[in-house]
């Protein structure tokens, strides 16, 4: 999988690159509009991460270029502006998703995973991961063909962790994924632990190996 | 406090009254003088007429006869000799009115048949009482007319002339720097009012500019901060992938996550506050309050359960309001997080909907909060709870923007925030 990161803040671009390289993606970084355009014209990418405010031009214009070149890449806009109009105009121009800074890398990774899956394997709505089968349409989970009954939040957690396989997601990233924008209103995210505990119990009762690892109580990882 | 017009009127009335009072004796004196002068002239004429026309034909035997037919003229022997006519005032009984009346008398020395006589001619003078009564009457009438006239003119003047002033006053009274009236105060033909309007226009322009500069600054600063916060958080995420950590390192990373989350929330809140006024929430929808409350609460239920806070809904029948769903959710988010954050373990939250009035009440460690400054930015009353002091400011800004009522109340150890979606209910 190839990923292009168009972001002028090199430290952030580096973090994103670190994150996706670890998950087996090939990452390239462009720090200006011109560099981004050049790379887009020359190579094919599975997913492009676009900052809106770039030296030399707007990410939205770059997005228009991508769409007019009929590139199949999925595009996720990463912007410091969280105004609704920006979000709507970005999605209207043809972005597949929109993420506001600051964000958790695991959230970005889950979004990228979802965009690529939708683009590349459009008909496939079942994710098979180790002995777990996740049906995205029916929102059901099977382990060794045994149905595991999960709550909505447990299902979301499982999908999020699987999307981030072998990557530690921080407790606050999980909290934000579960509670949306309201999660960072609180500094205590202990409730994530309760959901993780239930999820682990239900999976192991169904005969699933213990893939969910706890990292110093700070984060969780799906390990395979 | 008095109106300017009543002040003006007071001085005008005092001046008019004093002027009339002082002028009355002069007027009386002048009138008396003129009347006496006129009387003297008439008497002199009569005496000259008598001397030239009647006297030549008069004989001493006719004097008694003549005296009888002329009531106001009398010829008699002089008590003492004199050679020039002279005037004198006297009171005489007027037979018709049975009153003593003032008279002017002209004594003229005449000769009839070589004998010395005196011609006494009299003319009634203006009676002092009558004169004073007349003058007082006239002056009273004058005063009443004058005051009434002044009052009417002043009132009219204040209505017409001062109208621009009252317009300006109303304009200033309704001025709200957050939602400035775009039309300026007009140019006026009256110099003073025009100066006033220009001064106010430039004052408002200056203040609005600095207000919006400040707002823009906050917005830009918050935007610029987003990227470094994103870098901070993403580097932490990367760091988290590289165990092993000592317990100390793990604790440090965890506290950095907490700090990053607080920073991010603070920044988001600043942005929200700076943008609420400027943003047009065009998309107005019919919202079912019950559904909104319950679906927004679902984002908080985990947090509440974790703190073992019990929540109770007291909802009315389906209440609909017209509002923008985003701004409404923002309001509920801030009210709910406030109710949880300031609560204690095993506390409770009650969400009550009565008609179009929403009440969110919670138990808390803190005693009753002072109403003063409660909705101001960065007003925090409790250092233990980790709010950033912007939640209630956002709530207040939203209510102001949407013209909803908001108030705080404290009963039975419960803090309540009450939002009225129909302005008049509160």
C-alpha cells in the first residue's frame, strides 16, 4: 500500500510516516503544493493525506487536481480548521474523509484503513483477522464461526483495534473514537478499560486467543 | 433626575414670573402717570374752553344757576386769593356709588363782573383698587398665557429638535458590540447633534475594530496552535509504540496525554467562543428535544457510569424547537460535561424538560456559586475540577446567539442551569 502525506509541518508528517511504515505501508512525504502535485502526477497512491494550508497553494485545489486527473486514490483532508463549511466543501470536492488537527494517529490510521478498504475492496464487507470475522454491514462478529454478541461500543472498539493492528492506541484515542468530540472534555478515560475488559472476556469465551494487549495501562494493541 | 426640558422650563418660568412681578409696579406707576397727565390735559382744555367761550357771557347773577346745571364745574368765591391755576387731588363722595372716589381738581382764578372768583373743575381719577385689580388680572392672564405658551413650545421643540438626540440615545442603548448594527448614525443638520453622532460613530468604529481584532487574534492564535498540538500528540503516539518503559516513564507519557487533551480542548473552546458570533448557523431544523437529550447523553453515559453518577430524565411529551442541530449539541455537550465534571462519585444528575424549559441539575462538592461572573471566561470556583473555565462562557454565548434564556439556581444542594428556549418563559 502506498501513501502520500502532503503536510508542511515536517514533524507531523514524520509521525504519520512512522505510524504507517510500522503498519507496512510505503510512505512518501511532500511538504509543498508543488511537490505534492509533482508526486501525484508521477505516481499512483492508495491513499493521500492532504493538509489544507500548504506553502504554494491550497490542499483543496490539489484535491481538485487529483479528481480531474481521475486518480483512484482515496483522499483524507487533515486541516487545522474545523469549521463546518470547510468540512462540507472538502467532502464536496471529493475527499473521502476529513480529520481536524489535532488528531490521534490511531484515529487517522483507522480512517485510512477504512478508506482503502472501501476503495480497493468495494464488495468485501467482511474483515478476517486471525480467528475473528467482522461483518461490517451486519455489524456482527464471529470467532471460529461462533457468533459473539457485542455492544455497539465493543464492536466499534474491536474494529478500531483491528484497523490499527500491531499499533498501540492510546486510551484517549479510544475514548475519542467512542465518545466523539466530547471525550476530551474529561481527562479521565478509565471507562475505556471497562469496555476493553468486556470485549476481551467475550472474545476469549468464544475461544479467541488473547490478541488485545494492554500497554502499561496507557493504551491497547491488537497483536497478531 | 429631571428632564432637561423641565429644567429649561423651570428657569424660563422663574424668569417670566420675576419679570412680570417687577414690572407690575412700574406699569402701575406709568399707567397712573399717563392717566393723570391725560386728566390734567382734559381739565386744562375745559378750563380754556370755559374761559374763552362761557366766561364772557357769564354774569355774577347767573353763577348759582350755572353751578346747578354743571355738576363737575363750580364757580365759587376763593377762600384765599391766588393768581395761577393749580391742580389738586382729593377724595369726594360719589353719590351714585356711595363711595369716596379720587378726583383731580383744577382751580382756575377767573373774574366775573370785576369780582374775583374761582372755577373749580373736577374729573374722576382711576380708582387705585380698580387699577390694581385690573393690572393683577391682566398680569395673571399674561403669566398663564406665557407659561402655557412656553410649555407648549418647549414640548414641541423637545419633540422635534431633540428627536435626533433621542434617536442616537436609542441607537446606543441597543448597540451590541457582538452583533453590531451595520448602519451608522446619520449626518444631521444641527451642528451639536452632528458632532455627537460623528463622535459616537468613530467611538463605535474604533471599539468594534479592536473587538474584532482581538477576536481574530484569538481565532488565528488558536488555529496556529492546532498544528503544534497535533505534532505533540502524534509524537506521543509514536513514542507509545516503543516499549519497554519504566513505570516513571509510563506515568510521564500518561500525564503528557492528559496535558495534550486539555490543551486541545482549551484550544477548541477558544476557537468555538471566537466563532459563535461570527458563524451563521443557517441550517435551522425542527429538533425533538427528548431525542436530542438522550442521544447527546449517550456520549456521556460512559463517563458518568465510571464516576458512578446516576442520571435521571424527567421528560415531557415530545417538545419540538427550531434550532441549528450543531449549536444545540454544543450547548448540551457543555451543560452535560459541566454537570459531570463538577459532580462527585455516587452523585446524581437530573435532566428535566418542562415545556420549552430545560433544567440540568447536579450534586456537587462546591457550595452555591456566586451569580456574579459565573458565565464569564476563565471564572473557576473550584481548583480540583479540571474545567478550563470556558464551558459556561460557551453556554452563555450560545444562548445569547440564539436568544434563549439561561440562568443558574441553587436548591437543596443542587446546582441547576436552566435554559429557556422560548424567551418569555424565564
